[in-house]
């Protein structure tokens, strides 16, 4: 039997081979790990042209139609998650690629959202860094979140989870999204608000809508201008949902108190990006799903999916 080649992409932390038992398929597959992002589509095409199987990390390496066209040997692609906006699904189908996904056990993004909120309001990381640097006294005055208002943009599974966590901290929660109704808010135990009211009244706004053509640029300059000067914005959804230029201006001019951002229009965030130079911005490198439990879950399902494909089965097929 001819051995096939499998590429594991974007394993920045070098955990893929540790958290799953790839020996289940290495009798049929040679596995290669790529732990750095590709510079562009051409670089990805050159590196991956001889691979029949690709394991992709959700929304890291983009797979436009041009890349599928440059990979004639590709037969099977498995992405983490059951959707991946970075993959041209129609192109995969047109090129005869079997595209499968993996299912989430739990989504750890909600606790990260609360972590960003706590960092913004209590400066835990900043004071920790100052303590380690030998500074004798505290510098930052915190803000209590109990009794404050959290504005949730998107009340799906994740937005609802964040809402319940915020309520456990004693926060008042209001929500809005293009299709959200007062009835749905009542079911979730949160208040309904218009978009304008949410941005003008919330002490913290957190984003939990899915990236689509409709949500791209959903939070713009006018929305940021409505926010209180003491308010914070948190985005653990997707970078392009927020107008980054407008956010940069609002933060630079101190028109809002600050922001906690885990996702960006370009990832990894370029080292010379102006976001890195702003002192009222807490940055994390897309940590929402980056936990050992999450990686173990996804990579084990990838191994399972490859083994099933060799047996003529397709698990969690997306197209």
C-alpha cells in the first residue's frame, strides 16, 4: 500500500504529536508538522504540494480557491471545529477534496472573555509585571464590575455563557444582535437593548457574533463614539467584526478607557502593528480555544477521522 503524506498546519505550540496518538495511522501515513505560518498562498502551495492529507487549525492558514488549485494531490482535509471561514468550501468540493471537521467538547472562550474583563478592570497582569520588576507600590486603581452593565453583542451559545458568568460576578447584562429579539433575551435572563443603547449605556461591551459578510465591520466608528469614556471593549470573536482603524483612533485619543482584544484582522498580529504600542489595550494572541483539553480533543478526532477515511468512512463531513 502506498504511504500518504499528512501535514499538520499551524501547530505554533508543538503540541499536536503529544496530545493525540498518531501511531494509529503512521503505518499508512507520514506525518509532517508545520509550526510556523506561511508567508502567503504561494508559500503554502510550495510547501504542501506533495501532501494528500491536511490537518488545519481553524482560521489560521487560509485556503482560497487558488490554493486548492495548486494542490492536485490533496484528497482529505480535516479542520478543527465544524466550520472554518478561512476555507473556500465550494473550492474544496470542486477539487474533489473530502472536508471534515472536529467537534468541540467545551468552548473555553467564555472564561477568557471574563479574564480580559478582569485584567482591564483590575490590572492583574500589569501589577504582576511591576511586582516582578521590583516596583514597591501599586500603580493602578481598579474598577469594580459588580453592579456594572455588560453589553453582549451576540447572544448565541457563547454570548449566553458569558452572560451567565458575568451575572455570577454581579453584573447587569444587556444584549443585542441583528436578529436578536426581546423574547430570546428574556429566555436567557438578560435585558434587550438596541445597538445604540447597548454601546451608550454598557460599561463593558463584549463581542460574540460569528464573522460573516453581514457582521464584517459591524462595530464601527459611530458605535465606538457612543461608548462612555470610562467603558471598555472586549473582542474574542473575530478581528474583522471591529473596524480596527476606528478602534485604534478611539484608544489613541483615549475616547474609551481601553480594550481587550484576542483576535485581529491579520493573524498572527504583525510585530510592527500599532496595537502593540498602546498602553490602554490588553492583547492576547488568539487564545480563545488554546487549551490542552481543546487541542487534545481536536487532534484526537483528526486521527480518528483519518483512520476512518482509510476505511471508506467519513466522520463529521462538512461538504
